[in-house]
């Protein structure tokens, strides 16, 4: 999806920073923290698109294939 997202805090349009590969290592990984119960992914990396709000600095993550 290449549509635009709006900030959940101030409603400004989010800017795509880029795609990051996060290491998924159970509950210890950053992505594991972020995604809570997604431990079935066990090990590996998870690609997430990072969006940043230019107005308030809020950052959102999205799965690229959604
Ligand atoms: Zn914002």
C-alpha cells in the first residue's frame, strides 16, 4: 500500500522514512516488544515500514504487504 497515513496524535500526514529489517528474537527483540504476541515468528527478521510525523515526531510502523 502506498497511500498516505495521518498521525494519530496531530493528524498531520506521515512521511515514509524507509523500510527497516527488525530482528525478531522472541520477546527479547525490538520487534517482539512492539508486536507482543508474535512469538511464533521466532527467529529471523521482520521488515517494517517506518513513518514519521513531521509535526510532532510520532513514529508509526506498518507491515509493507498490508
Ligand atoms: Zn503528529
